[in-house]
């Protein structure tokens, strides 16, 4: 089964969007880890990725 030019273009663009989203999420995670672990309190950088830490941060800023 041969793909026509239009469907090949759409697939390439979709793969590009997925790649950009993945790289953006990766950069965000690395930035959070560097900011929290190295520039922040100097604790475990992996701790910022835990849901408990995010609940603590949300509670700190919202008071809920």
C-alpha cells in the first residue's frame, strides 16, 4: 500500500508535533529538577517530580 504525498506530509507533521511536545516536556522536567535540586534547597532533585511535593506546593500557595 503506497501512501500519497498528502498523507505522508500529514504523518510527518504529526510526528514533528509529537517530538516537539516530548522534548518540551523533557526540558521542563530537567529544568524543574535543576531549579529545585541545585539552585533551590539542594535536596533530592527527583523529589520535585513526586505528586506529594506538588500537593505541598499547591497547598503552600493556595492555602487549601
